[in-house]
């Protein structure tokens, strides 16, 4: 989800962009950065070292994992359709939730 990825410093991907956002959670190195790849790619993740490793997807634990385990990610053949109310705008929703273009008032207690 957009909110889940953003909470880990990941990207905002428009729903029409055919891509995966791979976002590391709580990395212990500055070189671990989010990356976006085509949803036509098959991604294989191999655990080189593992200590108490788990695979999570949108907050749900899928499986405990061990050193040498492989995780294969690919787009599902099934499609999902979402219903939106009349006048729905993806960017208007982002603007409202992220408070884009909003004038910030000075904190009167600091004056």
C-alpha cells in the first residue's frame, strides 16, 4: 500500500503505474534503498544470512524463513477492480491526506 511504503520512506506509485515498490523495512545500512521495478519482472530474494527472519506482506506475517530460503515475487494473473465514488481523484486524496499545498500557520506559543 502507499501508506505502508511511505512509512518506510518508500515511493508513491500511481495505481496506473505497472510496477512493484520494493521497500526495505528498518535496514541496518544506508545502502538499503527502495527501488521500483516493472511488474512484469519476476523477483527472487535469497536469504544469505538469517536470524529470526520472516516474510511480511502488507503487515501480515506470511512465513518464518531460514538461511538459504528463497522468495519468488511475481504479479498475479488475477486482477482486482476497485469501486470509487463519483468525482474520485487519486491526487486529490493524496493532497488531502498529505496536506499538500496547505499553508502552515506559525505556532503562536513560539512567538
